[in-house]
C-alpha cells in the first residue's frame, strides 16, 4: 500500500537530500530543512578523532541561527506571509516555514539563513539569558523534573541523561568558537535534508531548489559519527527523591531495557510495547476508573516506551497521594505482559486511522519523513509495518521484555506545604 503519496526524492551535487510530497488541491505548503544532529551529539567521531562539545550546543545553535545580515529571520518570513519555527530533539535539528502564498522567496530565505551562520558576541550573550530562563522554567515544572531525574537514574553515561538544553554550566560557558566548530561539522549541505509538503507543482519547486543551491558547494570531506558511550545494563541509581512546592507527590517507575539489535526491531517493539501500555494503564483497562476513584493516581497518569538501537526504556508515571501504592500497582501490571484480542483490534485500528489522518497534517508528515530519512527507514514501509502487525507479533514482542532493572523517582511536597 502506498497511501497515494506522491513522493519525489533527489540528491543534489552538493549532497543536499530533497524529499517532496505533492498534495493536490491544497493551498498550504510547508518546507522543513534539517540536520541529523541534536542533544545526543556531545561527542562526535571526526575521521577517527573524538571531538567533545558542550552539552546543549545543538539547541543553542538552533536559537542563534535565526539571524541573517543582523536581521531577525522570523520578521523576514512574516513579511513573506509565512510562519516559521524550529526545534531541536535528541537526534535532529530542523527549521521550517509554512505558507499559503508563493514559496519561492521563503524557500530561498530558508536556505540562506540555515546555510550561512550569522552570529556575534552580542547575540550569543543575549541568547544565554533566554535559554537559562527556559532552563529555570523546566526546573520549576514538577512533571519536567520528574522525567529529567528519571533519565538520570536510568543512565550512567548515555547522553539521554542530559537535557537537550544542556547543563546550566555549559549554557553559561557557550562561546563563538563552540558554535562555529559545531556548525562547520554539522551544517554542510551534504548533512542537510529538505522536506517539502505542498500543493504546488513539484517540478517548479525542484527548479527553485536547484537555483538556490547552484553556487552552494560542499566543503566537508570528513566522516562524522555520533558517539554513544557503552552503557551498563543496570540503572544508574535505583531510588531518587526530591522536593518541590507542590501539593501532591509525583512518581515515576522506570525500567531500563536492552537496546534493540537493529532499527526494524526497534520500530516494531516501540509500536507493540506502547500499544500494550495503552491497554494496561489507560481507559481501555476496566479497572482504570476504579484506580482513579481510589486515588491511586489523578488525571496526570500515563505510561510510555522508547525503543531504539542505542537505548530503550519503559516509564510509568503519575501524580498520586500514595506513591507506594502506585509503585505496587506498576509491579502487578508488568507481570501481565499480554494483550487481549479486543484491545488489540481497538488500538490497532486507532493507530492505522491516526497514520492515515497524519498524512494530511503537513508538519507531522514532514517531521516523520525527515526522521525516517535520517534513520535510514522507508516511511511507507513503516506505515505498512504497523498496518500488517498481527496480535501474535505484538504478544511475542511484549513477552520478550525484561523488567529486571528498575528505578523509582519521586518528587515530593516540601514539608512547609
């Protein structure tokens, strides 16, 4: 099944990857230019030599990129009837705009500001205050603190334990030299991928891309790889507790899983385990309302899994008046790694429907295509994998889970509350 996706892919002479999706009769266009670098890229292997970067550098640079000839790029896009934004995840950084107007000028602007670093000491220092405020804001959120401390408890060496924003010390110490070195290694056109979802004619779009890139040459002839340190099977710390000005405790019970052996296994396991989690700690479970009534947890409750080739984990989290009771509940839930036929049919149909609806959500589709490209996966194959996954496959994948390595994180109210 190809989902009626008209996808055009090309690689330019300078190495730029282009993925275009034609959406006939749509007036909207969205273009996203990304690089396969993010919060995990603290250590990089460059032609056999390990280069250590400050944590949070990918995110800091993303903020600094929004200048061109000392003008704010957001204002320039607004003048072209576009909205624009950017994001940095653990594994990628991307810049994008959307518009219902002509795309040629904003597309050139997207290339111009991403492919030309324009920073000054003044803008670097100004950004420190902005990012430190963002850091402090997250520190004051009990939910964010809960997840952040849980990852530190799970991982001893993996960069997952460090927030995408970086540490406060590294943010404060960020320099012009740091930014320029990181940019040079990771923003060469050969490292970039452009994804476009548009109702415009794709041949005209490609002509515009060629014109924008005709004088842009690749200057990078180095092999660059992300370095992920070897991680022990055991958790970094089994129990962690902190206090905040809150009225009810927050708790997370986390399980450190073995990384998957290949990307296909990771994709399938991630989907299967998250489906199982939706069935055991969600409204589909007949006991869910009973647990709410018993105040084992509030409306802030959930479970999620992340399975990749370099890290894997499962989290159960809640706001609760009785953390120990929630912990006991989780221990019982993980002893029943099965999925009923009824729950499978409901959750599988929901996943397939969400995938189909997602094809018309320009930003989500563009992000998924970019991530699939960087992970070396075919996006349509991924959709078909979900479509064709049987209940027996799901059961086998969740039965294979090992819950031996557990940690608990609690954010408790201050005694003065």
